[in-house]
């Protein structure tokens, strides 16, 4: 009987374990990002569509879409800062893509229950979903890249701010 070996070398085992760990990391961050956006988006949609004279009952669709975009931007910034995501566009797009999958699944479940998650037509929904998926990567435009500013000597590694903390106090 032939000896069956699953992995030939230790390097292949480490490579598979690294891929599993990276997939778990991306999925966990995507789930956090999805949850932080989903709850306020549902609340905004509910307030915009309820008929009991609430605050957003007479708001136009553009205002509701702008509020949902603001929630998405704040959530993406919060996830990037809290989890200290590196400046890797591929990693951030992967997080946004997996979170988009979670959002589409939740949207399908909510639609099956007969409630609309997004206020507006197909264009505003497509815009919100596209921005939701791309927002972690779009946050890179607002951040300083630490690799570019290390040689300047004025980049504070912990805060990402220019200058030291003692200079700001």
C-alpha cells in the first residue's frame, strides 16, 4: 500500500495555515464593518419610511442617501483605525467585498420579510452598495502612508499624526 502524505513539506503546511488565518482575519473584519453599517442604515431607513410623523418622515431621498453614506464613511474609518489596517488596497478591497456579500445576504433576508433596507430607487441602492464595498480602500486617500513619511522623521507611528504628541500639548 502506498504511503499517503497530505503535505510534502513544512512550508506547505505553514502556507495553508497562513491562508486560513488571513481568510479568518478578512472575514472577521468584514463582519464587524457590515454590522457597524447595517444597524444605523436600518434605523435611518426605518425613520425615513415610517408614517407616524417621525423626524425623517418628510426628508427627501437625497438626504437619506447622504446620511447613509456618512454612516458608511464613519464606520469604515472606525474599523480602519480600531483594527490598525495597513495601507494595502487588496486587503481593504477584500474586506469591503466580503462585507458587501454580508450586506447583500442581509438585504435579501430583509426584502423577503417585506421591508426595504435602502430608501430610493435602483441607482441610489447601487451607489450605496458600491461605496460600501469600496470605502475601506477609499479611506487610504485620507490617510498618510507611513512608508512615505518615515524618512522625514516627523511621523508619529502610534497616532499617524505629523509631529510628536508633546508638540501638540
